[in-house]
C-alpha cells in the first residue's frame, strides 16, 4: 500500500526515522526532502519514480533492497553513516559516479549500484575505501 500516489515532490517529516517498504513507490516523484532523523530506507521505498538526484542525510545507516530501483539517478553520495546497501538498491539507474564511505557492506548482485555493473568489485578490490568512483570507458575507477 502506498502512502502517496502520483505526487511530484514530498518532504518527509523530521520526526521520521524509518521509511517503510513501498511507501512512495510507483509515483512520479522528482524531488524528495529527507530528514536528518532518518535511519532506514525500506525495500522499494522510492522505486519506480523519476528521481534524478537524491540527498541522503548523514543519519541513514541502511538502504534496503530496491529502495531506489528504476529512477533517473546518475550519481549518488552515500554518507559515511551507511553500513549496508541491499540487493539492487539502485538498480535500473544510469549511475556513473558514486561517492561512498569506508567499509560499506554492498549486496553482491551486479546491478545493486545501477546498470553500470562492477562497482562492488572495484570498491572491494580497493579495500572498501572511501572516495569517489566514476564509471569511465566501461569500467569503474576510483579517483
């Protein structure tokens, strides 16, 4: 059950710590304002929308399965607070730049970080080190 249907933007109240599974899925969201109190983004929470960018607050610790599946994201900044990213969390997005903290547990599904596969392999081979990774010429490169 969705909380909101066919909205263009939404501001999540500052009292919220958890966005439940499927809460804003299958809408036409182009803008979401997430509060600094947010800890968890549930499964399919923002799936099937039109988000071209998202600012994740530094309070988020968990991004669940397919949380941002099938949007229009091209880059993502994963705050240092995030400990795990679930299966296909950013799948079906054309992500070509990821800024991420150290030691994030990323699901091993090849499309977890978008259609440009291989991010997890490079991140892991770099010792799960923090930094910006860009998809250039068909491969992920840490800057």
